[in-house]
């Protein structure tokens, strides 16, 4: 049995577990990450939540940072689905399908590729997994 005694009017803006967005399989990973970030920044809900997390020197592999999406309690319901939808749409605007984008919170990983054909319901189910990991 889980009880939540938190007042719903208290701490609605508190940051929660961030979402990390990484990519793999690109010929020019730094450029592909830059393009993905520009795409995500076009969404007015995601743009103010995006930040960079510098990678340790030994883990750069051509990319000096990962994208972080800071999730707020009040935006949790829409942030995960909006992020996955935007990543999915971005992947389908690319001429090649070699890029993989990983959206991760704690140990929950969602990997999207340009080869994926997903329904809205499938994206919603993935977003629910991400939201659940954030809330834990």
C-alpha cells in the first residue's frame, strides 16, 4: 500500500529525475545530436526543459555532451510523450535510418530508430514507462 501525503499545491515545480537523450549509429554523431537538439527546441513545451550534460573525457566518442530534459512535476504528464513523439518525428525526417536515439531515466531505456513504425498507442505506452521511472 502506497500513501502519498504530499500536498498537491506544494512543490509542483520541483525538478524530478532528468531524462537523458543519447544517440548512436551516426556517421557524424556531434552534428546529428545538434540537429536533434534543434528539432526538440522547436517544440515550445520541450525547449525550456533542455540542457546539456558534459560527458566524461573517456566517454565522448565524438560527442561531448548528452541532452538532458529536466522534468517538472507539473509537466510530467506531457513531457515524456512529447519528447518521444518529437524524437520519432525527427528520425523520420532523416534520409537514412541508421540513427538510434535512446531516451533513458534510471534503468528504463526506450530506443527509437528511423526504421520504427509506431502507433500513437505504442508511443503512449513507452511514455508511460518513462513517466513511471521518473515518479519512482
